[in-house]
C-alpha cells in the first residue's frame, strides 16, 4: 500500500490490528519482474486494490499481490508505453463511470512512479481515503478536476482547490493502458 498511497498505508497501519497481525509476504511475492521464467517476458504484479470509477473505494486492508502476469517485454514497451516494468502495476477497475473507455472489471496498467497530474489523462487518485479511477486535469488556477467518461450516468465532475485540499489528495499513478474483454 505504501507504493500506491503512503497516506492510506499510514491510516491502515494505524487503524487496523489485522494489518499488524498479517503474515509478512515471502520474497517471491515481493519480487518484481526479475523472476519471469521465459526470455523476453517480464512479470507484472496484479495488486489487490480495486479503484472505483464512481464514488471511490475505501482502502481498509493491506495491499497484496493477487497474481503475477507475465507479458512480452516488447509488448509492454510498444502497447503499454513503458520499459520500466517494475513501476507498472496491474489493478482491476470497478464501476461504470469511465465507460465506454474503461469497463467494469477491466485490467488497468498503472505507472505508480507517476505521482503528479502533469497533463490531462486517466489517473488512480486517493481523495480523502477514496481510491478513484478518473480523468484528471489541473486548471491554470490550481484546481484539480476529476471527470467521468460516462456523462449520461455520472454528469457531475469533482473539483478540488489544491491550495486547500492538497493534504487530502494523493496521485497514486497514471493509467497507461487497459485490457477490455469483448464477447462475440
């Protein structure tokens, strides 16, 4: 959780005895990408947080690796746009507010080293303890604006004056790409 949102990690550690009693992760879970078994592949971590495309998910348990996802390194560079695979984490997006771009339960590839909204894009953002997946941009006046693609169901946008709310907002990473399953 520290890698996704240091503020949430501190809240969870302070407020949950279950977190303190949780067994430590073994070395194979902590390793990132160095133990992919086939040449040309890299190993990505699919993490447990499920950012919501709606009101936001409350993080109340420690982050753990759900599974590893082995992908071609060349594919990651060409399609996802990153060669730093140790900083790319896979999350499961939940909700409908980013449809038709990102659908409920799509896998999103998030660059967790991208900790600022430096250009309009889709980000995973912790807003006052709610983990959101939204379009984000910062206006010239210092206001963070969060929007949904599905304006028919989610027409409102959230706006936060960063001079006032900077302590309540943590950019957890930028969404580089996503996988959508289409049925025929």
